[in-house]
């Protein structure tokens, strides 16, 4: 019994020194050790917190640059001028979201998943390079571009009309809600336009706002905007005097040759447009035309998905070649087919191609040997060119060089006196249905 007691309690009864030492040992184990651990943990926590606070970098103020060709940077701008311009631009653009426009410049589809191959080493979006930078106080009279026909699209770009150096311009503004991928895509499209280079029948890139939000692409404004709206207005202007939009057969050949020249330039750069139609043409004050609608070409240049990405939109099918409708690779001759459909739009003043045929039925309709019917106001010469563009087999279609030659030759002999008129009023709701828009659009009277 005494052996067991000695194992559990090592001190001999009555030995006061042993009992005091034993008590001190218990205090070290139960009190001192936990306190040491707590102090150590608290010290480490304070050190980590201090290091984290010291590492945080202050946010630098935004810098706002306008990049434009053929102008020199003004080194005399003061910081006060910078702040005034920044506040002015914000006042005009902040919170203004014009509805999407039925306008080719509004519907440049920017792929949300695009990865620009022009990124720098730091992983930041590549900035289009131009020769010089503009001073900051350049935009005046910034207003949303008024709609002609609104269609519900999920675009990240809003259009504004403005004045820059006493010249009317169009601002393609990236919305404030855009994410980083949309920023890269937006800047990638700006670089694409820059690298594409100038051409007399392509809209001019005047500058890019690249650093401070909102990002902007500055394009020249063409007074009559898109060709489709222009053609529809021509249906309504039946005054006795010569109207600005009076269209003759010679004018159609002139416009066609200009568009063909722009297509030839794109093909020489190894780009296929893939979106040739009246909505993709812009009309200037003197009725000269320029080719726009470069979204599909941009996507292919960025290697986003397959070449069939541009056919995903149902509303484009009425202009697409049979091989594209059959989801085969896009070819330069596919643009020739679409060009023939464009000529049909022009001579009919904006009639829907292949009327009474739904987009889902168009491929079968063409497989049965059906073609575009000759419009009443179309001459044999113009219809012959349309037929040569719209052969079923791509190799049977006329070449672009031959097409331009025929258009220029026909222009010199064409009637320049008789104005093309269409007696039937335009049924916009039926047009939208036959093109392929269903419940996802809203329209307004022109």
C-alpha cells in the first residue's frame, strides 16, 4: 500500500521542502506555459498585420490620353486643365446609356472571350499605337446617337455623336460595366482597325482613348449613317424636288464599285469580311459609301473560335452564301455572294432578300435551284451582275476584280436620270420577322 502511495505522491509525508518544490512545478505546467504561448501568438499576429499594411500601395489617379493621327501633343497643358477636362467628360458620359441602335457601328460584336495576342509582358491590354497623342479638351457636344430602329442586343458598346476639332465624329464608348475581358476585346478591335490601315472606302480611325474609363474609339461620322436606313428613307421622300437620297441606277453602280474596292483591299490583307449587307455600309454627305461591319473579320483575326462564329446570328442568314449556311469554311467568294444580295437591297430600296422565305428554310430553297428574282426596277445589266455573284458553286462566281470592272463599265452607260421608286410601303414588322428577329426586338416608325 505504501509503494502505491509513493508512486502517485513522490514526497515523504512531513517533508515540507519537497511539497513546496512540487507545487512550483505544477504552477509552471498549468499557468506559465500557456501564457508564453499566448504572448508568442499575439506577437506574430501583430507583425503580420503591420507587414500587410505597409505593403499596400496607394492608388494612383487615372490618366486620360487621346491618341490621334496627324496631331502633335501639347506639352503646355496644366494639371488644372486636366482636371477640368476629366470632370467635363465625366459629366457628359457618366450614366448615359443610349439604347442599342439599328446601326452597323453599334453592332460590331466584340467577343467577350477574346484574348488579344498583342498583350505586353505585364499582362496588361495592348494599347493601339499611333504617331502622336491629342490634348485632352477635344470633345464637344457629346450626345447619344439617336436610334433609327432599336434591337435588343447584349452589346458592351454605346454610340455617341460628338465634335472634335470642329469635325463631327462617332464615339464608340465601352460601358462602365465592362469587365477585363471586354476591355481587352475593345482595345483589340481598336488595334485591328489601326493595323488594317486607311482606305478611301473604309471609315477613318481618328483616335482612341486608352487609359481612363470610359474607353473610346473615335471614328469619322458619315452624315447619312447606314445604307439600310438611307434606303428606307428614300421610300418616303416622294417630293417634287430632288431629294438628297434620290437613288439612280448609275448611283448604285458607283456605290457598288466603292464597296468592291474596299472588299478587294480587305482580301489583299487576307481578311474575309463575312458581313456584307446594307446595314454594314455607311453613307456620306456626297452619297459616297464606306464599308463597315468588321466584327466578324475581327473575330477571325483574333482566332476566337472557328470561322463559323459569324453565322451564329440568325439575322445574317439572308445574306450568307450556301456554303456558309451549310456551316462550311468561309471563303473570299462568300463575300461575292453577299455582295450580290447587297445589290438587290439597293435596287429594291431596302427590301428583305428572298421575301416570304424564312431564314431556316433558305438553304433548302437554294438547294432546289431557286435564285433571287429580278426586281421590277432592275435593269438586265444590274441583274446579270447579281446573278454572276450568286452562283451556287463558289468557283462559278465572278472574281472580285472582274466584278469591279463590270460595275465601273456599267456605271458609264447607266441611267442617271430616272430615280428608283418603290410603290409598296415598308412593313417593318414583317421585315424583322423574315430577317430572323422574333420577340427580341422593338421597332419604331421611321
